C-alpha cells in the first residue's frame, strides 16, 4: 500500500523517497558525525517520504533522537509513511 501511495504521489508530480529505516539511520548518523545534520534533514523533505522496515532492527538512544529530529523537521510540511511487519503490541 505504501508503494502504491508513493506511485500515485509521483503521478501527481510530487517528489517521493523510498528508503529503509536502516539506510535512513546510516545517512543521519554520517551527517551528524560530519556536522551537517541540519542540511541532511533539509534535503530529506520530499513531499512523501516512505520509510520501510521500522522495528526490524533496534535503535539506540542516539539513533532514535536523530530519527525524531527528522520527523519533527517534516512535521506539518510533508507526508511520512512508515511501514513495519511488527504488530502494535511489539
């Protein structure tokens, strides 16, 4: 369903990025280490951001903080879709 929404967004001429959570965290950590986290977050503002595999690998406290910064930077500006194979209980 997330991919179908992304395709529809592209068809409507919106920018869409599909990425796994692991890849996103690696990008954010690298940007943080290189002291360019704000610029990286600003670059991750396509109209629709689809983050796949939430909950597949655990996040430590620092990674969760970077992920929160990404989401709060997108808040009320663009759509974010997060997919997971985990149940709500997990």
